[in-house]
C-alpha cells in the first residue's frame, strides 16, 4: 500500500512506514504544504495513495469521496 502523509502528521510517521517496507511520501517532501484539500485528494487518487491526516474536514463524505483516507488521532 502507498501512503501520503499530510502536514499535520509527524514526518517520523512516514519514516516509520518506510522502515516497515511501505511506500510513503509526505507533503513536506513534495513541497505541497498548504495545498487545498481538494487538490491533495486529487493527487492521492492519481497516485493511488492512502492519505493519512488529522484534518477532520476529510470526514465530509459528500465532498471527499476518495475511499483511502485514514484520520488518525494517535500518531
């Protein structure tokens, strides 16, 4: 599984996933910090990545229909 780590998640989370053998990229690494949520979802969908975020805006399933969003509160 491929992951995209949002700016509100520690970069150490991405490092941990990579060490465990996952393909994980961060919005910091890609220099897209502050990107609009709808654009971020488009990128994740295009790259077939699961977004890991703390952003509760993504809970609105009427707006964000991308099926691969993990809302974390413990990372």
